[in-house]
């Protein structure tokens, strides 16, 4: 049974900062997992929204109203006062998201991009600050996507912890087809109502879901999907999958398994570790029905059960087969051994598709940026390399990031040589340039050894 309250006394306090009130909400949500919050909307005040405004990107593209952060900041006090008045009269209505298209790395296709108006970004950020305090107490430990103090690398470490430290012999690699575009909004609102009884919060979330998309002079509104490009979209997606997938796995699937089982999810990308094949096959069979209940479906070509673990290599060799691998968060995972050749290790390398896409994306940027001054171009190229090494520079992937660095050097030589007279930049001159202005060295930045539980 859900506990109800017309007020949330624990979050009120005379003169208390918003941060303190949010901490009180988090504490109440943690202590009372069945409590339904009915008074939260009053926290959408000047203090909260001013903080959220400060966190907005300065260089973000403008929505259909063409208002930039700089322009809004020119009269910030008046703008915030007007916004808060509209919010609390429930007169605030989100504007349609402007749809733009950007090249999809590694493909000739275009990727749709949603660009909300500045005030919509601001209001969504305020709602996220409030809702996050409730749902961070509810989300399972193995949900990692778009959550505070959690990263892709944390999800990968958790996977290492299971595969190397637990009796894992089978992996289910799963993919949800077009998840963000197929979220059923009616189900999403039902899920939200489990914890949020504040009608004004509910109405504002629903307004964002129904704001629509503006493209070529036409506004399209759908009953499916989360707000495109909105900062609230990842949180709503996590809420949806928390009820549609996570709790089902924890309370139904795992309790019925005869052996070890663990699901690790990053947004809509997840893998599941199993000790026994029967458990893995049963989960794969039931997954489609479970997701189908909530308007989602698995991508059959990307969802499979495979043998993976400390005995996978020798079992595959005995059958004259190659051991299976799987991709998760841009990295290909494969079975290997420790340095001494005696113990099992799960290793990783940059996934082939990701590698190709990243190289192509760098090439496309370089083609557009080659008219920049060399010093500026060089600094941006260095920043891009550092970003690549920071993510893909995980244990066992030194060769992968070295290869990327080598491709970047070739591309820099090629496109810098096209400036001015053809072939004016010789390889010897370019090597001298690299010595004087060295690029970042590829190094392992993230250790991926299993988590040690104290």
C-alpha cells in the first residue's frame, strides 16, 4: 500500500536553502520507499532556477525562439521572476523542440537532434533536481546511465567484477529497438505516479511529453517517446526502465534462477550475466514478452545468449569453434588470460564499429577545420585525443588507442598538407612539428580490474 500525504512536512522549513530541502526529500525517500510525495512543485523557485541557469551551457544552440543564454542573462532577474509567475499559475507551456540533423559518425545517415528552448531547458533542469532526489533512492545499484557520480567505466568495472569474480558462464547481450522513441507516455505517467503524487509536477512532465517537435514549419506531437534533447529525458527513461525492466529482473527473474545472475544496465544498453544456460535462455525468452507489455521490443539481430567466461575458450576449442565476444558501451569484450597465462581475464578492445566511426568523425571535423589557424586546430585535435584516451584508455586496450592515435597523425598530415601548395609539408617537416608540439601520448587511464569488496 502507498502511504499518502497532502503535505510533505519534512521538506518545509523557514528560510532553508533549496539544497537543504532537497536533502530532506532524499532522506525521506530513502527511509520510506512507499511514500508518495504530494508537495514538491513549490521548490521550483528563484533559488533553484537561478542555480540551474548557471549550469546551462553558454554555447548551446537556441530553440525555436532563438533566445541564447547570453540574451536571457541580460535581464535575468526579470526573466526569472516572469518565469516563476507563469510556472506557479500553471500558465507555462513548453514550446516544441526544434529538430536539426547532424552527420552520424561512420555512416552516411543523418542523426536527428532535438533542441529545446532555453526556458524549457531551465524548467526541465529544475524538475530533474527535484525528481532525482526521490528516484536516486529507488534505482537499483546496477543502473548506471545518466546518474550522479556514476559512469560508463563504473558499469564496466561491475561487469568485470561479475565475469571474473563470480561463476559466470553465459552472457545475454540485449538491445532495445529505438527505445527513446518508443517509450509509452501513458505507462511513463503511471510509473511516475508511484512516487510523485504532486499533480502540478505530473502536469508539467506531461506538458513536456506533449510539446511536440518542430520541423519544416510543421509541429508533430506523438503519444510515444521522451522529450528530444531535453535534460529530463534520461531521468524519465531511467524511471521507465526501472519499473519495466530492473524491478522485474531483481524480483522475478533473479529469484527464480538456480545459479548466479546479474544485470548491468547503462541507459537502454544492458548485458546480463548467468551461471547456468537454462536461466539465460529462459530470461531471453521472457524478455520480449516483458518489454512488449510496455510498448518496447528487442532487436532480434542484436539480442542473443552466448557462452562466455573462464571455460568458454577451452569449450569452444574442443568444438572447433571460435570463442564468442560481445560489445558493450563501445568496447568489445573477449575471454583472455592474465599476464602469467594461468588465470582467466575478461579483456576489452575498442569495438570495430566505434573505431571506424571515431576515425571518420575526426576526419570530417578536420575537413571543416583545416582553414583554422594551425595553433587553434592543433589544440582542438589534442583535446579530442585526450577525450578519446580518457574513455577508451581502459585496461588491455593500449593497442586500440595507439591505433587511433596513429590514424589521427595520418589525417593531420594529410589535411595540413592540403593547405597552401600541395605537398609543401613533407613527412620530415611534420615529424619536426610533432617533436616541437607533441600530441598526447596514448596511455591507459582507467583500471578495469574487478572491484574488491571489503
